[in-house]
């Protein structure tokens, strides 16, 4: 919910009593209300009486005996403070302000925990003194939460009041995803040495910015040790434990229960879609790869989604709504979940996650819990086929053969991965894997950005050049003009 609203002109003080002549201040007065612009006065003022509001309620002077010192356009209503900013009017209800108090009494300096409960706030809480200097707002309360000292002063910076909620999911500016194609990722990958990754805070921050924006980075020159994948992962956050273990090995094993453990071609997928919270990021550290084949393939599902939204909006919409089933059903572990292919943030309407894992799909859930309808299943198959072809198209796939000493880190909720067939009879192949949760990475991104803002600013230029959203010709997705993309059969 935005606190920015249109200028409220209903509850305004009509009279004020001059308290001091010593300070040069500006405030809104009744006359400036009509002119709808600030009226400068060279005084600090105390609002002693208030107008009748448009609904005819009587003023209650005793309840609003407020000293209001202002050097910047602002005014006080019956229930709110209004601060005028470049972007509009910030409307701040007293109750809301009391609830967000960040003072050392209300928010413990060490634990950063609140010392009061929202429900403790008197419903008719009101200020007795307000000071606003254009950058900082301070309030003393007439009827504070019981137990608080009379000199308790709540203070907020304007910046905080304007953007009080830390939104680590924010996809604006430096957080905006850079969608990549085969071409753009081939031209510009982000590689960082193991030594820099572990020991060089600034370079690590830059790598995190790349990971945040492109969803794919590489660590190289890693010491030859099975322990290293854990060391690389825990630099970002705690390991995500699953039934595969806190770290796992991808090797050829007889009678593998998971298709990743065989030497067959493994198509594009994401991991653990059948879990309630699929892991946000995956690491694969190559320890051995002397077999022929076994190349790793990656594609940016955010880019494919954007292309599909443009070329096939109806089918795109269907994949935002219709959920697919995912399952892992074995003797010792049974997991199941339903997810739409495109998970949209209901507030921003932006793509949050892509959920795509054909090897682990289960029966298609019925949209209304009843029988399946032939037409609706057919439409779903058609829509998935369009998306699959976009992912599988030549221009979308970045391919490389991981060499020993290299670890790939990728966003499992965005970047699909695949592996070409390999011949296990003439060499060995061994990857050590680990997962780190989205939450941990969002925290890691926010911390590294705060510690090294220049690493994030300098990298404002996308780590890989902006992917053209027009697919290349001579590929499975040919541009047909007018934004139409034909998917060849
Ligand atoms: Zn406080």
C-alpha cells in the first residue's frame, strides 16, 4: 500500500497562535489552502483550534493542542500528518507513525526487536508536539502506550517515511533482471576466481550483483576437494538440506533413481519443483569430467517467458493460471506440489519465478477440481509446447563443458539447466552439488549491496549485454515481424 496520495484538503487548521518569532518557518495556513500552495510565515506556530471537518464534527481543541514547528511544507490533520514531497503528499496517520517508531526504547538497539505490540497502541493516539525540518519528523505523544516516559520522542527520517519497507524482492533499477540469450551470455559471462570469491569482498559483491541480475555465474580455479562446494555455497548463505543431503554428488551410478544420475540426455528442467519451497540457487562444482559429452546447457526462462508474453499472450496467461503437478514418489520419499509455469507477483505483476521440470511432472491437476475437459488440456499442451520450444531454441541455449575446478552457480527459479549425454565407459564425470535458499541469497544480495554500493553501482551496466528480445532468424524461433514469433514444428 502506498502512503502517497493526493493532497488532502479536508482537515486543516483554520487558526493558529504565534508562539515564537525567533525561527524562520514556513507552514500551510487556511489562506494558502485556497491557493493550494505553501504560504511562508516567519514563525513557529502552535495550532490551537481546528476547523470543523466537512462532516460537521465539532473540533476538540484540547485533544489537538499541538506545537508544530515546520520549516518545510506540511500540515497536520485530525488523524494524520501530511508531508509535502517532490513526488506528492505523504499521508501519515498518527497510529501508523506510533507503530513505526524506531527509537532505542521502541526498537532494541542490539536485538533489533520491537519492545511493544501493535495492539498496545491507544486507538485515539495523538501527538502533543510535532517537529518537521524537511528531512526529519519528530513527535512527542499526548497519550502514548502506557509505560512510556513522557519525554519519549519518535523520530523518522523522510527517506524512511517514504520507503519504510525493505523489499529485497524489489526488481527495480539495479535489481532488474538482465535477460540473456545464447549470444549475449556467450559474449559476456561473469567468472570469478575461487580466491577472489572467498577473500575479496568487493569482487564477491560484484559477483553477487551479476548472479542477482543474470542468474548465472562461474567460479574457477577451485582447489580439488569435495569440501569446496560447501565453502562456496556458505559464502552466500546456509546450505539447504534436502533428502539428497546438505551437499550431493552427481555421478553415474547403477540403477539410478533420479534421471540426473544416469548418462542419458537430461533436458531442461529446474530442481525440486515438487517441494513446497524449491531451492532458490544451485551450485555444481565439477571435480571430474573426462567423459566425452556431458556438456552443461543453460537457458534464461525469464527471457523465454517475456518472448512468449509478447508473441502468445493468451497462452502465456494460461501458464500463469493453470497449475501443473510435480512429484517425487519413491519408497522412502513422497513429495508433491502444484505450481503454475509462470508465477506472477500479484502486487507488481512482474514474473517472480518460472516453474518448469518435465521429468518430475505428475498428472495435470484439473483447473476446477472436476473432470478434465479435452479443449482445456489441449490448450495447455499447446501453451507448454510454445514455451518449451522457446527454451530449446538454438538462440536461447548457453552451452559449456564444465572443467574440473569450475563451479557454476545459477538461479534455480529462473535458469533452466540440462546436460548432454555422456559416455561413462571412457572416463569419469563427477559434480558436487549444493543448494542455497532464495531467502539467504536475497539477504546476501542486500548485505553485499549495503557494504559495497559501488560494486553494485559500477556494475549497473548489465553483467551481460541486454538480451535482444527479438529471436534470431534461422532458429526455432523465427521473427515474423509485428511481434509475431512462429514456433517451428
Ligand atoms: Zn519509540
